[in-house]
C-alpha cells in the first residue's frame, strides 16, 4: 500500500511534466503564442506602471544587476515593515516588532527563496506581515529564480535576443505562472478546509477546563505560493504537519505536486529551448534516478524503524513514527521529506530531527548536491553546470576540445563553474566548523555527539541550498545563528547565480560549433549515466567525510 501511494504520486508528476514544461516554454519563448491573448493586456499595464517601454535583451551583467537591485529594494522595504510591525494595521493579535537580527535573517531568508524560519509564524508575525511581507517575498523570490533559470537556458542555447530582459521575465513569471496557479491552489485548499480568514485567534475552553487560543489567519493563500514557489515558510511553527496547513492525505499530495511540478518540468522546458526535447528528458532522467535513490533510502530507513526502540520491546511494526503525523504515515512522510529537500522547498510534514540517521542523511545529501530538481530553476541550472563539467571531463579523456550544445567549453567557463562548484561546500562546511569553535554555536545544540553535528550541518546545508527546513532541535533564534545563516543564504543564492549567468553570457557570444562525427552526444543514456556519476563523485569528495562524522557514525553506533 505504501509503495502504491508513492507510485501514484510519481505517475501523476510524470503526466504533468510535459504540459507544464511546454507552458513555461511558451511563456518565456518571446514568440507569439496563445498565452499572449490571455495575459498580454495585464502585462502591458504593469510595463506601463514600471516604465518599461523597451524590452530589449540584456547582457549577463545587466541582467544580474537588475535582479539584485530589485531584490535589494524589496529587502529594504520588508525589513522596515518587520521592524515596525507592531504599529502597523492588520494585527488583531497584537504581535510586536521583530528583533533586529531576526528581522535581518527573515528578510534575507524569504528574498533568497530559502524561507528558513527562526520564529514561529502564528506568534511571531502579524497578518500584515504574513500577507504583505512574507507572501510578497514568496512570489518575488520565486519569480527571480525562475527568470534567472530562463536566462541561463537562453544563453547556452543561443536564443535570439540573448539572455532576455529581467524585468519582462519577472513580470511574466508573476502574471502567467505564479499568480494564476496560486489562485487555483488557494481555492482548492480552501475547499479542503484550509483556513483563509482575517479574524483573530479563536479562544475556546478545553474539556480540561483550560483556556486555549487557536491561531487562525490567511493560511491557504500562503500555503499555495509557499509550495508553488518552493518557498517553504510555514504560517504555523509546525509547518505542513499542522492540521490547518495540511489537514488530510489529499492536501498532502496536492502540496507535494505543487512544489514538485514546475521544478520537474524545467528540464523539458530546457529541451524545448535547445530544440532537442530528448536533451531535456536526459536531464530529467538523471534527476529522477538520484531522487528515487534518496527516497528509497529515507523510506526503507523509516519503515525499518529505530533499532533502539526495537531493543526496548516496543511494537514498531508501523516503522519509526516518532515526529510523524498518523494521518500521513511513513510513506507520505518519506515522500514529502524527499520532495521538499529535492525541490529545495523546506516545507515539512514531519520533524526531520526525529528521522532515523540514514533517513536524515538522504534529505541532507540532496541539499548538499543541490541538483535533484531543485527550486525554481536552481536544480536545472546546477545540473547543467555538472553537464558541462561532465562534457569537459570526457573531452579531456579523449583529447578533444569539449563541446556542449554546439558551444566550445574553454577555460573561462570552467573557471566560473569551478567557483560555483566550490562555493557551495565552502559555505556549508566552513560555518559548521566555526559554530563548533564557540559556545555561541554549541549552546544551541540540543543533542551531543554525532546528532549534534548533524543539527548544525543541516542548518547550514539548508541555508546554502536555499531550502529552509531544519532539524528543529537547534535553538537557532540567537544573534549568532541569525547572522551566520543569513550570510550563508546570501552567498548560497547570489554567488552561483552571478557565476552561472556569466557562463551563459560567455557561451551566448560564441560562434556555434557544427556537429561532427567526433562530437560527444549529450542526449543519450550513456551521458545520463556520466552525469549521475559526476554529481555523485564530486558530492562524495566534498561532503562524505563530514557525513561519516555525523549521520553515518550515529547509525553505526546505534
């Protein structure tokens, strides 16, 4: 029954990949298509408001600067709103201003599409903060990431117009993708009993005679873009394990598909841009192979249960149910865990801190690799980076100048890719080591030894991968953790974006290399295997030692 549940969701995803990927291609192809008739007038209104008269293509530097400048303005406005939240309207529960370091962490978190929360949503945020600040940044951060991914596709496939215009892509991502989809998902969730109200918390008398305040609010609207935009920040502290955010197995499946479909469809979109749909399916296949391996590890580990619980003679026939909701069970909990860390969403329907050691290793490894579907374009762009790296390695082996999609790969591109490849492990491992050198870091750990290392490692891996989930046993609302993870989120988001846009800009200016008998084909099953091997090899070289000290050592000592 468990395998059937998981299999059905995966089959539904496979059926959605092609239509979703084709739709995204039509949105951003800059060619006349049926979506223009429906959304064109709305976009023209926004172009007029922001003064975007000419929508000519940008260089990679201008594109990156436009994206970052837009994000800076939104960060400044959001930081001010959180610092003065207590005096702003739409605050029926009287929530006060947010502390400075926590405000810094929160605005960076949501603008980088990380949505790491060092606060509890129902008590730390007003309705205005949830709707205007948090939900707004969920839309804009997702739109920024999707725009960059599209620009990268255009660059390496040498589309006419270069990388495109950031502001045009930004508006299209909102008007044609996220707003209509969020409206549909919101209405579906409201129909399935997810609250959507501006009333204040409900006060009730419990059967035991105590008084309880039950938080309410505009939950459904936040939940929709939270998953569609692979954001992950929860309206409640318990996130998607809370019955108001995720009341049933059906809403659980809807949320899984919401955060997975666009990320899974982008490889197909890339195939359309490249004029070779098989190229997109090869990238999708490599991602799916990695995903199924990590999903299997999580499911088998959780279904086998905790050996320490077995030693106590406690019935664990249902598997390890610690930290999981009975309404979801092991299967839907394991699938949600795998998808949320593969798609770098960060939403959780169970507490990852309570996963078995190997069950917790799988989501940790997916964030470390950061190529298994990924967030809005992150996984695809990173996988294409590994594809170029794989082609380069194969070229060296046969003594031929490497080529990818008719582009000659030379030293400039490889230097930029090396920056992106090395930056990710550096901003995970270095802060983790620093956190253990000071009591400011170790005081937050709730577990000693191996699991304590996993807690700190998971926090920085989640921040660097713009995921946002946490082991939650970590006392992370301190100045040290707020500032350190905030800086890691900034570096994790923008270093790789700038480096890879530079790669796209460099490739877009090159003359195409005609295919010959010696060209190494990248749309074959052989290349899919090389791609998976390249990802695993580099991932093992950079992260295996610390994994041995953390979850693997914990597993071996149980």
